[in-house]
C-alpha cells in the first residue's frame, strides 16, 4: 500500500474514467501544481464511493483506485479547490472512517 507523506484532495468530484494523463492535466490546470512533485493527489467520484490516487515515486506515476462496497468516503467541503491532509488522516479516510472527528475531544460526562 502506498502511504504518502502528504495528500492533496481535489474537493470537486471528477469523472472516474480519467486516467493518469487526464488527472495529471487536472492537477496542472485546475490545481496549478506539478503531478511529479512527490505529493499524492486524490480525486473522488460524485457518489463518494471511489477515489483515485495519483502519485509520483521518482521514476514513474502510480494510479491507484479504491472502492468502498458499503458507505462512502468522508470528503472535505471547502471554499478552495484542494484540501491538504496528513498521512494519518489519509489512513483513516481510505478506511471510510470519519477522519474529521478523530481529533474531537470527548465529552467529560455522558448522560443517558
């Protein structure tokens, strides 16, 4: 499994038929970044049950696809076109967990 140090998420959904060239072009034009800068770039479909990860490893480009059979990926909503996450957040995101709540402080006293 590829575990990038930093992942940039494209907030808007993309057409999952896009391959390495199409996603690289999106990175260059929409995100104004280089797909060969060592950073991983993640894209999602509209239903949020599939993601594609594009990453340069120094000698070539990897394109990985992950699909959830149940549920959907928790994706950020932002005013920007990208969102940067840490490798720990990425590990939680690809499992389908709500990675945004992992740092939430638990309530001191629960009452039922």
